[in-house]
């Protein structure tokens, strides 16, 4: 008898793309958790109050004979999202980010991950070219590869992607791959995985380059609200006055709770196709969850978010201090928000994935190895030769999450990890 797996003719991508490293690592239950970006502070009190408020209002509707009105809060809703949530979010985007947006132009998605996939699904055919920074969020890179895109990695430094190399990588792709890159994917604010924030000067340069070359920027602003500084740099979307060159993606999962709601502002022709695609993915996002978030954003977020950010800053500072005291020679980023710190060993031959499996996990420690943030296939731009070469993932780094555990556990875990790394690399 044949094995059950041989009966099925799986799609080619299932062999090309491994299981998400973050999804795999979520299964582990360890004391020193530095892996997936699980929020460690959620406004549970606010959510509980909202549930009570909405429940009481619905009971009132039933008592007054308004059954159908209550029914709609549990029913299917518009694919693009309920008006109440879109109105609240549009108002906040104007106040906080300086983006003028008609609520009707926003689209609500089931998490920002669905938004990323929908945009790629509507724009990318096999063989199309996409540029990303180095390293890049695996939740974008892997779906792009799955859909047949050719990934070109653009060099970055500790401040983020280097604008001049976008220009040069574009020209190299046209010459060597015979096709112009259509999309540039960026996380300008507290990048995932590095934690770096793109300076304002570079933001304008990136926008100008992409506008000139007609490249769509996918600006993933998942950590936009999760900043420790009072002042914010303008999003790239703020430069996109005519709504042509930037697909702006936000998520409630970091600033409220992982309720799987995202919200996006994209060029109108893209918006129409994204709504069409979403209709086939899930028909609509949860209507009741949208009502909960509409209440949170309109009434509670500015009361609870500062407390959450203050705690996250303490946790970030604790992890940085412990790393500086105990980690072997290398370098780390210095995030001013977000969820992550990136560290690389000076030893290029260090294999952080092997170290994770053979040493860290056995010592109750988990992190995400750097290799996870590079595509399994693709190209990287080499500034010295001004040419493309096959993608070569870095194996000597790691992404460390600082938001899930309290400061004392982060300190204890980082000191332990640092000692183990020093012993291994000595």
C-alpha cells in the first residue's frame, strides 16, 4: 500500500517553501521567550469593558424590540469593513499621521497578513520582480515567493534600506532579469526583524525614487503606534498626495490585541481588486470584532497605549543592557519602538539556527535565527559589482523579541544566552 502522502499531488510551492519559522517556534513553551512577536501587554481591562458595554447595548436593543439592529452586529458585513470602524480609523490617521483619507477608501482585512497577501495576489504574476530590504519580514517574503515573484534584496545598514541602492538594484534587475521591479516592500517604523527606523531624509528619497520609476511601495506600518518617542516621523504615505505610489498597511494586533484586524489605504485601482480578492478569502472580517475595535479606537486607546509603551520601553532597555553586558563581540540595533532587537556575531561562520537547536532550546531559550528572514530563492544586489547575485542568507544573527516577558526575565534570559554564546564562540 502506498503511503497516504503519495496519493496527493501537492502544489509545487509546498516543496519550495518551508513552514514559517515563527509558526514553528510558537509551539515551544520555554522560560526565556525571545521568538515570535507576541504582545506581552494587552488592554484586557478595556476589552472587558467594551464587551460589557456592547452586550448591555444589545440587550437594550432586544428589550426595545430592535432585534434586527442587534442581529447585524453578529452577521455578515461589507467585505471592505463596517463604516463605524473605518470612520474612526480615518480620523485617527489624519490626527496622528497627517494623512487625509476618506473613510470609504479604507479596507478592513483579517489581519495585516491578509492585506499583504491580497496585494501580492492581485498584482504579481510568476516571474515578476519585487525588491525588499535586507533582512526582510518573512511574512511578506514567503508569500511573494509562493506566488512566483523573483525577490531582489537591497542592502541596508543600521538605519534601514539605503536609497541609492534601490536605484542601482532597479537598473540591475532591468538589465539582468529583463523586467523592472514592480514593488518595494518596507517597514519604516521599528522594522521587523531589525527594529531600525528609517530616517526622515531617507523616507523622502525612497518615495521620490519609487514615484519616478513607478514602483508601488508597500509600507507596512504595523509598529507605527508602538513608538517610545513622543514625536513621529512622517509615513511615506504622507508624501503620496495623489494616492498613487504607496499601499499603506496598518494592524490592530500590536496596538490593541491580536484580534486579526488590519486596515489599509491603497491606490484606488488596487483597492478594487483587493476587495475582490478578500471576498474569496473570507467574505468579510468579523463584524463583532470590528465593533469592538471601533469602540477601542474611539474611546480607550489613548488611555491605555501610553501605559503599554512605557512598559515595553522598560523591557527593551532591560534586554539591551543585558545584551551589552554578556553577548560576545558583534553588533545590535538600537530600536526606539516596536518589538524586536537584531544581533549579529562578528563571526561570519556562526550558525544561529544550529546553535538554537543544539544549545539554546536545551537551556530554555528561544529566538528566531537570522536565516528565516531571507527568501529561499532570489537575488541580492552587490554594490561593489553593481550586479545581482544569488541570494545568500545570513546565518550569524538572530531576532530577539522584548515585549512578551517582564524585564527581570528578559535580563535573566539574555545574560544566560550571552554566556552560552560566549562559550560557544570562544
